[in-house]
C-alpha cells in the first residue's frame, strides 16, 4: 500500500510514462485514436482538403451509427469466444419486416402517419431480433453447435428470409417519424439541443470522476493524483464540446432552410440552421453508454468476461454459462434490430440486399477496437471507435474516387494488418 | 474429537462414473463428519479429483447416492453444491485468468450496490482482507490473475473457497504451488476451519501433511476404494502400502479395491 502510494507520487506529469500511469489512460485506446488521426489527416491531404470538413465529419458520424450499434453487441459475442456471421442478413430480414409493418400492415389498421406507427414497428423489429438471437443462442449454447456454423447458416437463411417477406420487392417509403431515426435534416436535433446534451455529458464525466474518487477514498484505496483527474476531465469534456462544435457548424442546405423558415414565418439566421447531432448518432451513443454499463457494472457483464477468460472456471464458480451465452445472442439480435432501423430509416426504404457484408464491418470494428478473437478481452468504446475507423476508410476511399473492388481489397488488408498488430501487442504484454 | 455416531455431514455411497470406457470412479463410498479432516489418497489417475468433482457438482455421477446431513442431496451442478455449503479448491484452480483477484473471489456471488450494479470497491476491500490472512505479501489486486505467480493464483483459489462460510470444504492439492510459509499458513487455516466445525476433504500427495492434518484417510486405486481408517490406527508405511500395492492393513476397513489377502 505504502509502496503503491509512493509509486503514485513518483508519477510525474512531465514524462510520457508517468503521465500515462497517473491518468490510467489505456495505451491501446491511445494507439487507436492515433491511427484514426493518421487516417483522417491522410485522407484530408490526399483528397485536397475535403475530408476534415463539418459536412464530411457529420456524414461520417451518421454512416458509422448502424455498424457502431451492432459492434457493441459483437464485442460481447466475441468475448464469450463466439462469432456472429449472420448480422448482415439479420439486418436485411428485420429491416424488411419493420418496413412491411409500417408501410403496409399498420396503415391498413390506422392509416398513414399515425403517431404510434414508428414505435410499434421498432418494437416489433426488436422483438424479431431478440427472437432470432434467442434461436441462434439456444442452438449454440444448449445444443452445442458451434456459433460459426449456426450463424453461417443464419447468414444464408435470413438473407433468404428477407427476400421471402416481399418476394424481393423493395418497400418504401418509411413512416415519417420512423425515418427520423436515420438522420438527415429533420433527423438532427439542431444547435441548441446539441449544446445542451454536450453540457450534460460534460457534467456526467466530471461527476463520474468525482464520485469514483470519493468512493475509492472511502475504502482507502490509492487515488490518482489530482492533476491527473483534472487532465482526464479536461480531455473528456474537450472532446465532447469539440465534436458538437463541429456538428453545429454544418448548416442545412440553403434551399431547405429557406423553405422551412418561410413555412414557420421566420428568416434564416446568419450561417443558416445547424444540423447538430443526428438522431442515429444519439442512438449509437446511448447504446454505447448502456452497453458499457452492462459490460462493466453488472453481473451479466462480469459473467460474459469470465466465460471468455475460462468457461470451465465460470461454470465451476456457479455461473449458468449456457444461459449467459444465449442472452448474449439475444442482445446481439436486439442491437441488429436497432442497426436495421437506422439503416432502413436512412435509406427510407427496406430492400432485401440491405446489410450485405455488414457482418464483416461489424466484426472488423470489434476486432480493430481491441476485442480479442481468443475471447475474454474487449471494450465497447474500442469497438465504436473501430466502427468509425472502418467507416472513415470507406468514405475516404469514396471521396478519393476509388472503385468498390479496390475498396474491398483495402478493407480486407486493413483487417488482417490490424489483427496482426493486435497479436503482436498482446504477445509483448503477456 | 468427533462423534463417530453422529449423522455424517456428507455421505457418498457407491459412486461410479465412467468416461468412455474408463471407469474413473467405481463404486466408491466415503463419508465426512463435522469438524473432521478426511484425506483422500491415491496415485496419479486414481480417481480422487473425479470423485470430489462429483460432490462439487462439476460431473454428473452415473450411479450412487450423495447424502448431506443424512438427507439425499440433489447435486446436478456447481450451484446446487454451493447451496449445500460445499466449497471447492480445484486442482486446476479454475480461475478466470482475464479478471482480477476480487472478481474471481466473488465470481457467481458478486456483491452489488443498492442499484443492483457491481460493487467493485466493496469486493476489492473484502478481497484485500481475506488475502491478507492467507498471503500477507500479496499486493497485486488490480491485475488480471494471469499476471500472478502459481502460488498467488492458488491463494486466490483458496480465498474463494473459505470466504463464503463453507460447511464442507474440498481441497484438491491446495498447497501444490505454495512456498513453505504459505503452506504452513494453509495448514494452520485447515486446523482452524476444522475447529469451527467444518468438514474437510483433503487431497494430497504429501503423506506427512496428511498425518499432521487428517483424522482419517481413504485410499483409492484405479477408481476403487482400497480402504479407509483412522490415522492413529495405521503407520505411514501401511498407508503407502495401500496407495502403491492396494494392500489393506489390519487397522483399516477394506473397500472393494483392496487386494485379496
Ligand atoms: N474429463 C475427463 N474425461 C476423460 N477422462 C477423464 C476425465 N477426468 C478424468 N479422467 C480420467 O479418470 C481417471 C481419474 O482421474 P483423476 O483426475 O480423478 O485422478 P486423480 O486421482 O485426481 O490424479 P492426480 O493425483 O494426478 O490428480 C484418469 O484415468 C483420467 O484420465
Ligand atoms: Mg487430481
């Protein structure tokens, strides 16, 4: 104890090592943010200054949302030493059922644009997702069929199912309220609300640091130096405020703004109406916070990690391993439904090809974000950053005019290299 | 010291289990009274670990009966065994390598706050306390247990078994990886738990330890019980004869695995 305390005191803010030790910042996370910065700056220079613009970053945030939501679930799936190859096909199938629900079934009951349509369709989709996940999870956990095979079957079966719902017909448009989940001008909350959320997030970060410190002190555990707490608070709040500042400088298209101002009897202010945070981004952030809570603060999360570390030990300790695994797949199904809602709402249509290759992006996001394929290790935040990395690569390449086959080659290479780097990193630590 | 006529805390009757064609445990009966240490002996692969894993719910038995306090006990999985107050230190330690000592200590029985969330601080505090008793030099509370030494990992496994007020404690080679000081600490702890009226099954290859700690021994060979008896009624050489040759001495009660005299 005394020795820990002296080590803490010795940690000086002036050396890199001392700084990292005192703030307890994960070097792995730092490395990932560094890689993201390199990708962003690289594309910015290579694309002649079009990447790091409010418009592109805002689009990037919206495009990442669906993959990010699903990646949070994939983390838990991979942590328990499983895999889910069926998420892309599930997304197609669930998106289709939600589309048919709101565009064809519900209107026959209560007409178009009923205020309950979006929520009923969404709840139905989530229900379907959880049910599919339960089926996968049951076969995997209780019948003992490997997840690779079950979800490979799912990859084929649910894509077939998506076609079957409407015999291949595309369903459009979505319910007006439902479409807001996809973002766009209406599906963004504007400058004022974005600032309010940013301030609330800052308050939450500071309160979290403060209460964490109080709690550790009440048990007499070693504390971080005060300056380190300050730096963490500053970095956290700074990142939140900077992101919102960028989103708030991306104005609505001027024609849309003028029309809206006219209809509402006002004038377009200087600089136009700001987009602010998009609803899908808010959904993804909320999922990220919720899933982090689940993974780190609840028994369920503890069991998920323990099972990944040593399934026999978890079983011997009295954990109901099969049931936990089944729940992980149910959660994955529910999150795929949210991803499907975002993606169908953004497209304002449900097609039977929707979500193709998403399983690869989702798995890549989780793995790039530090989830170990050997199980037992991974973070939700890492996977969400991984989703942004994947999306940055893709939209950067689109911006530079690379064609799809070349994009696929690059993404494939990046995935392999990322896992190789991760393997080396773990090898060095072990 | 213990009343031979009282109902045994645990009675395992005619237990058998086979893995494929291998009869790992074959018609073994042992019992254990409160405040008693019963040593299970036998060469490698004799079936000791398998027998106690049946008691701890890790393996389903093929046949036989388990009674706790004279009542038939239904032990289908480790959760059931814990409900009967059976705690186990496994030979393999059975630790989740990727989480820290406190998380392992409380695995399956986490402390939670008022809101149902994990109370990591309280668990760490309890872990510091129990580890302080077992292994006072232990300070690496924040690290995943894979970063610990073999002996430190063993201390964590022992801490887990003694922290939850076991009534029946199973120790499968609990000191195999420990240094002399920690081994002495575990021996002292064993005697202390025995004083508290806990029944202990001790598996060990160290015949001296066994004679120091145990009240009775039961010897297995090739899955069968050679015999059992009080430590005072046998010499160390006789016990070694049981282990190696399967020869049951006059001081012990022969089992189905004893050499025909
Ligand atoms: N899960 C299993 N599957 C197949 N065979 C097993 C299994 N567990 C144990 N066995 C076999 O059962 C027999 C008894 O093993 P057990 O682990 O009980 O021996 P032991 O007496 O504990 O030996 P040791 O002193 O080496 O720990 C061995 O032949 C072993 O190979
Ligand atoms: Mg053994």
